[in-house]
């Protein structure tokens, strides 16, 4: 059932979002040139390495998005800053949902270098199910930008591992423990509300 819902929603969302995706692609090309999409590495279920699609937000190539510094530092373009502010940088991951690599709802697929920081028990729990585009952290945790604001590369890495990652993992474990149809519905509904209600926007 979850796979059926994933396919249905991803197809519908790609169709509905198509005009906006084309507009975003135009802005990226005008602002920074180069490719509109990049493939970055994330860790999936059972530790499987995935290549996921994202809108290009950095001046450099996809390698810049393999670290927190690359996602929040000075390499981010003006358009990339807006895409991250409004939480749409991951829309292209709907392609990965169609391919069966991600779910619409599930623990966030993390960069490989940070999965190594997971405590053993937590890693086993969080990686026991397929990761997703939306999770409890995406609707409940809005402090990432504040915790990382104004920090340089090395400081960004330290702050993410010590302050942000534990919070994200707490939400991920909560989802794993309570996952089910109604939990997914709750996350989907609140994600839609936050997309159209500026005061509810979460940092990405």
C-alpha cells in the first residue's frame, strides 16, 4: 500500500509541479549557468548507497552538496538560497520515489559522511526502513538555519554533527517507532500547510 501511494503521489506531484519546476530551471540557468539538476550521494535502507536528484544550488559541482558546508556555505547561489529557504530543493527526488529508492514520507536520507556519526543502535533503527522526502523533522524542527547561521566550514560541520544531527535522529527514531498510515497523512498535511503558510516554513 505504501509503495502504491508513493507512486501515485509522486506522479501527481510531478504533473502539478511541472510549471514551477520549469520556472525554477530557468532561474537556475540564468543565475548560475550549468546544469539544473545534480546527483548527490545519500544512504538508503540497510545502508545502501543512493544517488538522488536535487536542484543545483551551489556554484561548484555536485561534490559541493556532499557536506553541510557545501549546502549552507558561501558556494550557494542566490537562487539556491531561495530554493532552500522555501524547501523545494528536494522536489527532483520525486524521481527517486518513482524508482523505488525513496518514499514520500520516511526518515531523511543523510549524506554518507554523517551516517558514520550515528550511534550503532540508532543507525540500525533508522536505516531499517526506506528514507523519504518528508519526515517529522521537516514539520517540527525549524532551528537548523539558526543553529548554523554565520558559521564557517569547519564550524558548520561541528555544529551540524553536535547540535542538528541528534535532533534529526530523535525525530527519525520517533517516526520509525510510530510509523503508519495516519502518521504519514499527518506529515503530508502539515507539509502542504507549511508550503503555503510562510510562518510555518522549515529550513532545509
